[in-house]
């Protein structure tokens, strides 16, 4: 697939099913992630793979996070939270191991991890699979970070759900780049 075609045709999957990418494809996907732009060569990205029955444990972790935020959450809300872990056969948690003492600002470290996540999204599509990028309140929960082996000061930039696209692209029209671009008129005169 030509790179331009990949960029112009990639979309987020609406529904994912088995199978997830096999080991060889997953290796190419993750290899593309570490090619992301990285100011200062800090390599802040971290990737945590959740598959199989570990998704059930991750679902419990998501439900526990909701229960801490909303102790009165009804059981159906907790079950919906648990169910998020079963959206796809593979979840790739993308995080930035932030170093606040580095010369490179933390925001740039987080952006590097975000660029790695985007590379994953593109590589998944190029391999013939689908993905969706989610976050939610659990991504900002220090207990969730700790359970995933991250530090509280680290940033989860996304839970990437990966599998076989079951539905194809959304019928919602894509915006035109023209809606987001304007020429700069120069600095105001003093």
C-alpha cells in the first residue's frame, strides 16, 4: 500500500473481532511505533499488551477505577466498564514514561508517545486489521497506571483496541482539510 493511500484511507474501526494480528505482524506494528518522532531521543513510549484472559482482569481494573470515582455506580455501569476490555482481541496500552527532569518538556514526551500510537494505528491498518483509540477516565487514574506497571507521573495516551474490522468505515463523511487551514497574515504592526 502506498503511504499516501494508507494515510488517506485509514479509519478507526467501529467493531472488532478475532483474530488479532499474529506475532510476525505485531512485530512489524510495534517496530513502526518506535520509529515515531522523539525529540531528545528519550524514547518515552511504553507498550503494554493485553490479550486473552488478561482482558477480563483488565475489565475488572476498569470497573474498580469507576467504582473509586463513583462509589454509587450501579452494577450495570460497572459491567459496561468491564465489557470495554472485550472490545477487541488485543489491547495495546500506549503510555509515556515521563521524565520531568529531562531537558525535553513533558508535553513533548507525551506527544512522542502519541506519535508512536498513531504509527501503531497506521501499521495495524496497513497489515489489514482494524483499530480504535480510546482513553476515558481510567487512563488518568493513578491506580490503573500502577496496576499496569507505570508510575503515577506517567501518561497513558491511549488504549488501542486491535483486531479484525467487522464493519468497515463509518458512513460519516470525513472533514476536508480546508476547514482547518488558514494562511497566517503576519505579525501585527506595533
